[in-house]
C-alpha cells in the first residue's frame, strides 16, 4: 500500500497504448497513486487513505480533521455490539491523530500507512464508513430524520442514471461532507472519465476534495498536484 509514481501504474496494463496515454495525462495532474488491497473494500480504503492524508497534511489546518471527528461522533450508533466496538476504535484513533496534529506533528505518512495495514484499525474504519454510507442513502431526505435539510433523497439517484457504485460515492461524500473526484481508466477507453461527487448537504459547503482512481474495476487513491 505504498505511494508510487506513475511508472509503476503502467505495469497494471502494460500492452495498451490507450492506457499508456491515459497514465501520461494523469501524471500531469497527480503526483502519484496508492494501491489498496482488492478485497471488496478497495473503494472505502482508497477514500479513507486519501481523506486522512489530506486532513493530516501540513498544508491542511486542524479544523477539518476536528469536524470529521465531530461528524462521526454525531452518527447514530449501529445496533450490533461488533459495530459499536468498530465505531469506538475509529473514534479513539482519530482522537489520537488530532492530538498529534495539535502538538505540531507533521510527518504522518508512515504512521498512517501502518494504521491502514492493521486489521484492528482498517476493518473498523471500513465498517464505519459502510454504515455511514448506508445511513446517508437511506435517510438523507428533504425532511429527513438523519440529516435534516437535504436537497433530495439519494435513493432516487438510481432512477436518474447513476449506478449503485455511484450512489455509494454520493452517499459517502454526503455522510462525510466531502467532495470525491473519481477518475475512471481502462484498457480500451480512449480517454479517462472524470466525475465529481459533491456532498448533498445544503446547510454546509464541503471544503475538502479527495481523489480516487477506478482502474480495471479496482479503486486507488490519487494525489493531486498542489498549486505552487
């Protein structure tokens, strides 16, 4: 799960001129990518990795990380004991990261990679994000009971041409109040497809955007170049 440059990504589909062209264009906008295990949870892992690295970046203020912690704290707790345990593991780790950032620590990359490799943190985090996505899709309504004041019911997105995976992206971006940019690339496509999934909360404006790549049916974290 180490961060890599784009020469490594070319090896994913080495015999495709179209894919090589897409990677070259991607490298003009992003500094690198990070593969995550293809275990059925690569979407949640990629978003979690990209989000936490953005929030822990020295260029990012402490406030967005604290807001994420508060948003998680306000979640409806799952009913099962296992999900409650997952939730508290995530909250304890986030609190520790907040304290480290508050104390001025800036080098989080190695520590975060270590955490994401540990099943004792990665699995609870993924399950918590899954729960948040489900709750968001289920309850985000105009006069909703989970997030009052939503523009529309996310479940209706399935009727407007969105795939189920895209509804998951909208649901998670809304639950976390972030924006998610997805770049889809493939062997046969002539160019990559870029879609932005914007938080549907209307009472706030999401300031954090994370980037993920969907390559050959597998999600990766992407790292955009920062303005100089």
